[in-house]
């Protein structure tokens, strides 16, 4: 993780410590167990943020510490997704899974003596819960995606601040059985603040063809991707987009043609208009 990445995560955790967690605590005031868990998160997150601020200041080079910070970043985004889900009724199973991930990561935090973290990659959100209140939006999106787009690429943006359930809604659509029947290929890429066209394209290609070679040449990757998608219906989800650069988007979209639908989740209105 770069120093910029550490700074971005520190700011992101600041957001979690603030309004989002306060709203969540109010929401579960009558649910003692959930309320206690969130209070624990609220008390721990400032300490995590202090670690990140220190990492940013010292520009840490230790690879073990960097790996721990990367895992922490993944968890921070998962916590944000959990806060999104507070808008709906069936939160508890997902909260339990995320709580486990938080405990595991914190238990292996590097100490002032330079302890090497031993954390293994963990998925704390390995399933999708069907949330009350999303049926209408989900149905409308599915009908749109199942429609004909033979004239070119279609893009569907889900825009909103944290707490709006953007990723949750995209997951519900992406995993729907009728969507699986309507598309030859699907791919999901969590982009966040790292808009790397090579990495994104490679991830998409791997989703379609797991045996594809790990290339670093963007042009070669895009040629292969275009060949794989020729004449096929393809659904791509780009989750948590922050990049506003039109040229970056133009380059990324170049392999896609008729039959490709793209779902974008973002907090930035300007992204939806690119």
C-alpha cells in the first residue's frame, strides 16, 4: 500500500468513526448485542486510524506491515458495506461475519517492537442477504440488463453516499439466477481508489478465462479480452469507483462492444456522467 493509500484509508476510517457509525448505533439502539458490537468498532477504529497516521508519517517499508495495512483496507471497505446494509432489516448474519474478520485482523496488528503479522487473506462478506426494500430496484435493474444493447455498451450507475446500499444492490442483481441465464460471462472488480487499467483488465480476463496468462501489456490484455467477448453478452460490475478521468475510462472501455452491460457503483455523481 502506498503512502497515498494509507492516507486515503485513514480518511475513510475517519468517515466510519463519524456519522455512519452514529447512525448505525441509533438504528440498533433496541438490539443490545448489535449495539455493543458497534460500540466496540467505534472505540477501536480511532486506534487503527492512529496506526495509519503513524504509517503515513514514517513511510513504512516493512512488507509485513504493508500486508497488514492492505488487509485492514479491505476490512474497512467491508465495514462500509455493512453500514450500507443498516438501511435494511436482515443485517445480523453479515455483521457476525464482519465481526470475525475485524477480530482476526486486530489480533495480528504489528506492535511497536516490529512484530510480523501472520494474517491470511479472509473474506468477511462471502454471501449476499436478500434485503427488504430492494425488490423494486433489483427488478428494474434486471429488466434493463436483460434488454437488447446491440448498438453498443450500456452503463448503469448506482450513485449515493455510504449508507445507501449501492454494493448490496449490485450484488443482488449480479447473483440473480435470471442474470446468470442472460449472460455468457460476468466479472466483478472492486476498484476503490486504485484505478489501474492493466490490473482491472487482467482481473476481468481472469474471470472469463482462468487459464489466461498474467500479462502486463495493456494492449495485449485488451486484444485477448475483446476476442473472448466477441459475440457474447457480458456483465461487468465496477464497484466503488472514484476515478473522474475521462481518458482513463475511455481506455478501459475500449475492448467492450455490443452485448456488454456495465454496472458502476460510486459516491461521485460526476462518475456516472462519464
